[in-house]
C-alpha cells in the first residue's frame, strides 16, 4: 500500500492511497481459500469446489467487502501512523467510473482513494499559574430566605368565594375572549382562568379593570399590548377582551408555620427554610461559576492564538446562526431592527465560532494532559437529566443516544469541559469577593461578555442574549479519540 501526501496547506491535508491490484487479489484469494471448505455449491462435493469457480461466483462480492473494510478501517490507521488527529470525519473519494470500478472488483486495476481532512493543530500548553480570577460570592441573609418562603406561601395560599366586589389581592375566575380590530387572535381565549388582581400576570392594565367586578358580571376590557411584546402581530396593538366573571374569592390568611411546610411535603418550617436557603445558594453559585468560567476563558483566549480547523468552525457557526435566526423570527425582528446588518452579524458570529472552537481545543488538550475522565456514572446522571426534562419521551431519547453517532459525545463533552474547569481552579489564582446579589446578577458586558462578539453587530434582546449565554457555557472541541463528527467535540466553554 502506498500512502502519498498530495496536499499539506495549513491544517488541510489530502492523502492518496494506492493498493496494488495484486495485493487486493492476494487478499481475495485468502478469503476464497478460507471459504472453500464451507461453501456448498450444487455439483461439487464439500471442500472440492475449484478456487477458479469460487472466484467466478464470489469474487466480486468478496472484493466489494474488502473495499468497504479498507474504507472503514484504513483511514484511522493511516492517521495514527502519521501522528495526526482529524478535526472531523475525513472525506473519502474514489472513482465513480463504472468501468474502472469493475476492473478494481476484478483485481485488474489498483484500488485508489483519497482522504481529505483537517488536522487538529498541535497545542503547546502554557503555564496557567498566571491566570487570576475573582469569584463573586453573595452572603445570603435570613431576610432573603424569608422573602422566598413568602412567595412560596403566596403560591400555596387558599381562597374563599365571597359576595360583593373584587378588590386588589382577590382571585377572579373568568372566561375571556381577546380581539384585535374586532377579530379573535390565537392564544386570546380561555375559560375558568384564575387571576389574582395585582399579580401582574396579564397585560398591563388588564387586572386594574377587574377591581369592582362581581360574580356574574360581563364586561369589555380594553388594553394595549406592550411594544416589545414577543408576538409581533400583537406588539403595540390595542385589544379588547370580552370577559365573564364566574367567581370572586378572597385570600385566606397567610401564615408561615409548620402547617405550610406540611402542605409542601416537609416536616417543619425549619426544614423548609433549610431547603430554600440551599436553593438560593445553588442559584447564586451557578451565576458565580459562570462568571468565573468566563474570566478563565477570556484569559485562555488571550494566551492561545492559532489556526482553527475550518470545518469545525463552519459547523459551530451554523449552530449559532440557526439559533440567532430562530430567535429573531420568534421576536418578529430583523437585523436592521437590532442596528446591524446580516453581513456584519455573520462576520461577528463567525468570530464567536472561531473562539469557541479554539477554546474547546485548548480545554480538550488541558484535560487530556491532566488525565480528566468522565465516568459512566456521570454519563448516566446526565442522561437521566435529559429524560427528566422530557417526560413521556424517555424511549425516544434513549433510542436517540443509543443509535445516533456522536450523540453520546454531546453528553460527555460538557461534563468533560466542566471537569477541566474544576482542574484549572486548583491551579489558578482565585480571589473571593463578597458582593450584593444585584452586583452578582448584573450584566457585566463592560468586562467583556464576549471579546469575540461586538455589541454593535450582536442582535440584542433574545438572539444575542442566547448567544452570549452560550458563550459562557459551550465551546466546540474535538473529543480525544473521536474523529469528530460535528458534535464530537463540543464542550461547554464559553
């Protein structure tokens, strides 16, 4: 077998592989000889079928099997021998000429094919001791815990029907039909809807007009949808709602005690406070982690600059671009509405894709050198979390991960990346800083939510917000030992 490099340009490689016809024929003859004692052909005793006859009957099918095995197995072996890792599954090209293909199957012509791929660049890891991050920590006081418990109690509050007019805080049960320009619109109808006056769950102005209604009343409420309402066909429009009041109920006394805790399945109010405090700590901890991770990624981005595999960048960009356009469409907006152009936005999100891929490669290399592993138990927990999010679809999800190439890698990648971040946190300089919850939750664009994504070109609101959030969570990187089919290396970096 001859392996000839025909292209070595940047990260791009093209390899021509030639397997002489005589070698192919020799392998075919070995398989024919092995099959001689096992095949049964009418007119011949077992083991007495001439090899020439076997070749005539089975030769082409055996050669076809050989070709398929070579295409399946040799590329991996060739890359291993060359000490290279392919960023994506190598593209394989062979003759499409029918006559030439027949000659190959007849062992009358050499079997040739080409491999086209991009290599994962060699990354020389740098000392991480110089990385410094500030870990913002919120001190949770009893007042905040009590406020959260009060909200829980509000949601669990009981109501008792009353005669007379509805007041702020009362619960009104009603049927309604919404109309714009006299025509009903999708989502504008409901029956037996329950609404607490003052909860601000409905369009501004709707609940205020329920003050004073009584059971049995019919009324037309006129409101104007906010200009930034998510449904573009309703945003800024005046609408009327025909309502029928079915019941008015006053709230029962609100008490924070063991009885409340028991209605939630807990033994005491102290246990409720303990759980609520833990939930608050977890919420703030997630934001703290995200900010610390972003600081690490920003500094790694400054430390490492190298060419990235174009195909990986293309795949990552398509993921981002698809999400951006979906979000803009849902918001009924265009790039012009966001003070940019499609061309500028594409350029900026391309930079974001390149950053994600580069950081993913760096994190993958750091993790590999540090011996970071994702256990089967961790994979199981991640899968169970997927199942929990989609009740009733468990079988389809399990089938997907069992049968879809690269699906398991999409579960493993974010776990791997988070463990790499954990490893880095043991090596870098981390300074804790106590801040208010407002400071922790504030959007810190000034510190560079994403240095690869300019604020001018980023469609803000939903589209850019999601891209920036993903920049705190996901980087694309080829997983070790996986010639990465698109997702095989997506991690959670940025």
